[in-house]
């Protein structure tokens, strides 16, 4: 797609939906119920729509006094996916669902690893490959809800090999894809939890070439965004200073390599 076409589409969207804050609030997913992956829910603060996360809590004093020098990204926990929800219904018709879910977990862990690796200097910690390294913060995350948008709904929005932007808005009542992640950070492998995050995201609205699109692609876009924002939140003084980013992605094709190049 030419730069001129992209500018025209952006201009039309801005005219249609107004300022970024209004658009962000409109496209923001409702948070799914918190799971037992995060303890002490009463500690969590409900954030407003300007923040990338729905819930947040941090024991700043404990973090500062721990003198942490490393961070370890634990394997992604998939055991909290809500039973009986849209994921279960969708998975019945996908023969590769279990395999794809494992791949999604690996993709997510790598996204967190790369996000924190890119922020090592700003945060002042080094990403390590073992939770047993002394002075290590262990980041544990779980995908607690996954409701893929049905492929038939996406196909209905195809125009000349491209999905219509804001298809998620048009089809929300029919089938709106959602991904939810909860994260907790603890001092050492078995130490106290000192920070918690939770976020739910709708599938991003985008212009997408069909050549490399898979049914997990929208989830991967959001998971990479969440990973980057989780790492970035360690570089700001307060959560309100963390930019949520623009809620619409404009890309010509999708693959893991393309996702690796995307900057939010």
C-alpha cells in the first residue's frame, strides 16, 4: 500500500473517530474477571483508559530494597484459560488448536524476553535464562482468556485482499476476538510477589494482507504490545506516564518475522 493511501486512510479514520483518547476508549476491551493466578485482588488498582493495563499493583519499597540485577521470563502459563468460554467453542473446530496454543505461549514468552532485553539499560537489569541466578526478578505471566475472532467474520470483511479497517467495531456484536493476560513479578523463584498486572485487549483493527494471516495473528499483535508495555512500565515513574499507543495497526502482511519488526 502506498504512503499516500495510508495517509488518506488515517485521515479518514481520525475524522470518523475523533481524537486518540476517544478512539482508545471506544476500542478498549472490557476486562475479563481476574483469576487465581493473581493473589490478593484487593491490592490491584483499576486503571483508566489512558493506561495500557486494566489493573496494576506494585510494592515499590520492596522492589527498591531488593537490589535486583536480573530478570527471568518464566514460561507462559496456559492453564488458566477460562473453561466453557469462546476459546473452548472455537477450539472444537480447529484440529491444530492445541499445537497452536503451545506455539502462542512460546511466541509470548519470546516477546517478553525481547521486550525486556531491549530495555536492559533503561531498567538497570539483565535478562537471564535461569530463575536461580541471585538478585533476580522472576516475571510470570498467564494467558487467562483467548477468544479468537472467527475466520468467517474476517473473511466477510475482505475487500481486494485487504481487511477493512475497524472490522472489529463493525462485527463486535457477532464475534469480537479477545486476549487477556495476567502477570506477576516475584523476587527470586519462590520469593514474595512485588508487582501484578492484568490486561484484556480486543483484536486490533488493521489493514491486513491475507497472504500470511493466521487465526492467531491478532492475538500475537496484542501479546507483543502487552509485552513491550510491560517492559516499558519499568522505565516510568508512574503508570499514568506510560503511553497506551494507537489502537489501530497498519501493516501490509503478517508473519512472525513481520511481528518482530513491528514497533508500538
